[in-house]
């Protein structure tokens, strides 16, 4: 990872997997010029879900969120690039699909707040917490993407 790059955690949720949107979602991320450094299909366990969403414990939607995220496979990934956290959040769109702009993942593919297709870290701190739920350090690769010289001005 270069000094200017940062990493973020994304989870393509069960609704996107069931709808066959995984490739299109990853395509939007790669089209922007961001780099995949870890990727795997996971069946989220209740324990993993509780760790990931511990900040929501006690909220009215917590139990249904845990049930939903464990209902079918998801795709966990780590993305790297300059401003990866903020750029991925823009690519995802607003959490509420009716507030998401066209061209975003949620703006193009989602109609429902619960079924909003993707989760992404909102900060470096949340990345550190969330990535540890799904990946070990040796599962995250460090490599040079040759096309970076065509994406970034240096």
C-alpha cells in the first residue's frame, strides 16, 4: 500500500448476492480505479454479525439486521486507493435508497432501506474494527496495480 492510499471494508449484502448484482457492484468500484486487495464469499455467522453491528445493539432494528445479514451469503472485500473510504461511500450512495443519486449502487439498484445491497466502513476506525471480523492479515494482499500510473497524477 502506498503512503497516499487507504483501505476500506465493504460487504455486499445477501439481497445483492441473491439478485445477482455482485459483478456489477464490484465493477462500479473497479471502474472508479480502486483496487481489490481481499475478496471472499462468506456466510455471516450470528457471532460475526454481532461483532460487526455492535454499535447498533439495543436499537429497534438490531435483531432484524442480524437476521437479515445471516440469511444468505455475502461478499466481504477490502478495497484500496486514494480516499477509498469516502469514494466508496459515494459509489454506494445514501443509506436510504430514495435519497441515493442515480449512478450510485443504491440509487440504481435498491428500493428499500433494509435491502440496501451494501455496507461500507465510514472511517479508518470502523475499517479496523470491521475488517478484523472477516479477514486475517495474511488474507489481505499487497501488490502494485500497473494501471495506477494512469489513474493517479504524481
